[in-house]
């Protein structure tokens, strides 16, 4: 999909599955702390706590993939958020299919309706806030007739499922 | 409301109305590019383009309020996103009621169901990305029986309205 359309899928604030890989290890984590920073090239700010195994892989590789699951994948999303990749192969445990990406070593997740391959472009706020600035270098999305039903974390295992779409006359991008 | 609960309202990714004030000018802008950065004290990363009048007021005052509207306020949200506070008093034009905040000079918006008073705590990424790190110093929320129906920007005047809530067993905060 065109890089210029990435914001339309991330701006609504869905829970994402962030994949990372370094040497012979890959991991996937559940993540809600992200925001668009620029349209094109798409830049994303993303917080990955240094207590997470994904932090180690992201820091070492400088790459990741942001995958967007639908409500169908909610059990896997919660499962990935409740264990550590240090001890568990989460792809195997939760039946997630890793596909090779084109521009980074971190894998795409076949079950997700969109995947954005990212490179870390700014680490100035990593030391203090674990906040990475990512550039999306390649974007994939499954063509669909209806918008996918995304999930949005309300905390403590509660999720809002995306509802209907409304349209208003607007000049906003 | 307790500062430790701020993340539960921002993490799902709603469109917010950001208010700012400096000297005798106040403004309100529509904003979707924000993410939690820490739980407590709540830190929020927030992108305000330097083309916006709110950038000038935020930079000069170091303060703002993040107000969360419901679907009822969607017309005002779009209105505020389609004109500039340089030329228009948006509170007056869109019938938004400014209330005094307790810890900052930027006003609360009475019509919004939650308002978070913020101070700018880190400007290192402002020069390059217009990204501010804010600390929430006071949080207000209207008590409700049901979760408010928030709106989430899909781009070009389309908004997803928050749908039903699902719960899964989780140890995630």
C-alpha cells in the first residue's frame, strides 16, 4: 500500500503487534503506545519499555514491523502481552505465522491485516523514555471491502472494538 | 480523577481538543497524534505542527490541556480542525465553553468528558518533529455509567466511533 496512507491505519490508535528480530531470535509484543509523527515518509513514535525483550532486539537491530491485528486476533494479542519472548517462542505458542519482510529482518505476521516495515531513525529519547522514532519504509495491507474491526486498549484486559464510521465535510488530511 | 488512570482514556487513541493560552489569547486545535509515554506521572508525547497557531502558544506558555470530546462534539472537532486560531476565536465560533483550569492557564472545555492539564517537560524533539513531551499534572473526568463514545480519525473527515467493550483475562496494566 502507498506509504502516504499509513497514517489512516495508525492514527485511530489500534493495538499493534510489534515484531523484532536479531541474529537467530525473533519476538512479538503487544503495543498501544504509538503515534504518527509525520505523513511522508511516515514517521511513528513508539514506546518500548526497556524491561521488554523486544527492547533488546529493537535496540540491537534498529528494525521492527508494526502489524495491526483485528478483533479476531484478540486472544493472541492478550497472550503476547502476558509473557516474555525471553522464555517463550510466542509465534509458536499463539499460532502466529511469521512471513519474511522485504526491507527489514523482523517478520510480518500473516494473520494481521496490515504490516509496516520500520527502521529506527532517532534514538534521542530512548535513554529517558524508551521512545523510538521509526520510519516506515514499506507498507502492506490486505485489500478489504469493509474497514477491519480493530481493538483499542482500555487497560486491564478491556478493549474497545472499533465501531461504525461517520463522515463529516473536512479539509483535514 | 487519579493521574494513574489517565492512560485508560488516552491509550485507545481518541481525537482530542488541545487548548492553549498565552497572554490574552487562547486557542483550541483538533489533534490525533498523541501517545502515552509513561503511566505515573502520566507522560504524553504530542505532535503539534509549527504551522499551527497552537504551536506558538504551546511553545510560549509551556502549558496546554488535552480535552477528550465525544461523538456528540464531532461537528465542533471538524470545525476546529478546519480553521486557524490566528484569525478565528474558535471557542466563540463553535460554541465551546472555556472553564478555568487549576494548574495551567490553558482552559478546560466544559463540553468534553475528560480534561488533562499538562506542562511541557521535554522539547528535545520539537525542533525536528514538532514533538512535545507533556506531563499531566491534573486530570478531570465526568463520572459516567457507560464508557463515552469517542471518535478516532481515519483521515479526510472520516472517523471511527468507538464500539463495544470486550474483556479478556490479562495481566497487562
